[in-house]
């Protein structure tokens, strides 16, 4: 796992280069993306398939059933005592004549006689549309088909046609004063059809379902192509060209229970502990003592991620300072239920020292919160001062981990300014909401200022049912036992680095410096509100 995290960026670069150099691999990736698109838009595909089937069924339902009756004529030469050569020539002559008869079967002279004999209410043109004639290749057979809403009428019309057509042929083929050389004989009379030939309901349904399926698949792929949002951790890693160090699921309870300290045994708490572990693995080559949590646009959940990551680190025994660096729209004070009158702005302009702005949030956690303070007229300039860099360096030198919550990168440059004063930036992206170009621009903004990108946190990821297996298991503990178990999970291990304060001050009041356990406080000069911060072993100052 350590090796994978350390080589994550190199693997992404190699994968991108390999895909660019191999068209077959790119084609495979395209097919995979299409299949992923169909899986993501399966409801649309099913809906369009159902619509296609329903449309075909409705079309078949409103169509009038049509019946078809078939009859057949055999065309021959009427000469007698003919030799073999004459018969051959006569057969060829008959085949040529049959091809002409196909076109005159529905002529007005034939249809008018049929209408008169059957006393039909059709016109000659209407009846002609119901009659079809054909002749198989190299034969003297003339096939006649008649379609009609009434099976009896279809049969009668077909029989009437094969009855009138020989007479018509005899009239047009008889020279003056002679007999006709062509003879048309009825070989098959029409019978009563038992089933309609139209509509073909089964075929229509099959075609409708097929067309609906194809339309749904096409719309799904089109929507996938036009949708420029980040759809998952893989896409976030490829777009950012950085490893995804954390994946936070979409939890409906987050609206009423945003902090994992209120649910230490839940699935979200485990996800932040996994993020904590990955951040520690990134510190193998050098300790990450400070970082900034940012995003691309508002509403990605960066503040909640920063707050819960600070809690997760504090639960492991690390001394953590969470600083609200969003001086424009701060939210940390609201999340932790702290007053925001005195905070980072107050420290940077020299009104108070850092220890006066720190709030020890809970007694059992070595977590200290610094709110944003009053809103300044120049947030970017204030965050870019040397005093902030010295403040961060002093806190890190004292053994504390500094986490900044910051504004999103696209609207303002505050996060990029903060990233230069820390050991790196974590970029939070909301899966299904953040656009690809937004994440690309955010990453480019950080790289333009030479800020280290620690990784990407995929937030609000849709969980699968199997992901909730362990979180959904009942513990079987209730009452005082459950409260004691939760407190044991939240309590950090007893290490020498933990603060020595015995009681927690009331929320909203500055925490007084705890007494030193191993040595007296050395007399040093004041430096940005930090007196000998790097020389203390027991407290945050």
C-alpha cells in the first residue's frame, strides 16, 4: 500500500503515455467507457426500451387487421401438335408475356369488372391498391394476392380477379379473326384466410424494443459524452494527474451529523481514518506538518473534509490545529459551535497572540480550532504575508499538525496563496458535481504557484450496498456500555506528545497555556505571538 501511494503519480503518467502511444489500448478504454456509460445510465436505457416496446404495441393495437387471400394462374401457349422446338419457343414467349401481365392485373379494365361482379363499394383505384401480382423468375406462373379487412371479401376479390383476368388476356391477345395464342388457367383458387397478415404484432414489438434499446444506448453514450462531471475516483485521478488519497461516501446523515466525532464507529469515520492513514504514508520521505484543504468550486464539501480529517488525526493522538483560512465565507466556527469574533485575522494583524485565538474543542481530543475572525478587506494579501508563514512554521516546529480550510480555487486565489505557505494541498472534488475543466483548472492553478499537490479526495461518492455491510451491523451494546465504547474510540492513545491539560475550557474561550511537565519555559523574545513554541514538549505553545 505504501509503495502504491508513493508511485501513484508515476503510474498515472506511465498509463497516460502508454495510452497515447497505443491506439488499440485507447480503443479498449473507449469500449470500457461506453460500457460504464451504459451501466451508469441503465435506467435511461430501460426506459427507452420500454417506450419503444409500448409505442410498437400501441401502433399494432390501433391498426385495422388485414387478411390476405392468394390465387394463381398458369400461362401457356394454346398451339397443338407443336414440336419440341416450337414448345421451347412457346415457353419463352409465355414467360415474356407473364412479366407484362403482372403490370395489368390491377388495371381499371380488370378492377372495374371485379367491382361490378361483386357489387363492391370500392373505386378502381382503391381496389387496385389491394391487389398485388408477381411472377417467380423463369416461370409462367402468375401469383395474385388480395388484402382486405374482411377475410371473405379478400377471398372473393382474389377469385374474381383470376376469373376476369383470362378473359381480359384473351381479348388483348386475339388478333382479328383468329383465336388467342395465350391460355391462362387457374391453378389455385383463393381460400378463406384464418389469420390476419397485418399488423404483425410480434415483429412490431421486437422492432420497437430493438429501436428503443438502440435509442436508449445512444442517448446514454451521448449523455456520457456531453456530461463533463467527475464520475468517479479513476476519472478524478486521471484529470488531476494525482493519486486519490481518500474516498468519502455520500451519507444522508451528514446533514444532521457532519462531524465524525458524533459517530465514531460509523462508515464515514472509517473513511476518514483511511484518509488519515494515506496522508501518513505520504509523509514517509518527509513529515507533512501543514496542509491546506481546498476545492474547485463551492459546495464540494471541503470544509467538512478538513474538519473531519483534523478530528481523525486528533483521535490518533496527534496534536492538530485546524485553522479556518476562508476569510470570505467561513464555516468552521459554525461546524464546531464556536464564536468567530477572534480568529486568524486577529492574529495576523497583531491584535492577539495565537494561543488566545485557539479553542480546545474537546477534552479527550488534542484538537485546537482557530476560527477565521473578522472579515478583512484584503484576504489574499493578508494570507500571503510573512507573518502567516512564520505562524505555520512555529506551529509545525512545536510538533503540531496544521490544517487549513480555504476558499475554492476558481473564484479566488486565497487557497493558492495558502498552499505556498504549507507542505501541500489536498483538492476535494465532489463526484457527480464537479466539472472536468473545473478540476483541471484548479490543479493548474496550484502548479502555477509551485504548490505541492498531496492528492485528491473524492467526496460524496455513491456507496454500494456491500460497502455498508460492517457499518450496518448492530453492535448489541446499549446505554452506558455503548457510550463508553464510543469514548474509547474517540480517545487518543496516551503518548508524550498529547497535551497535558486536565480539563477542557468552556467552548468559545481561549485555552490558557498548560504547565510544562519536564522543563520550565525559557525566556525568549516574542515572535508573531509565539514564545519559544519549538522548545515546548507538552502543549501547543
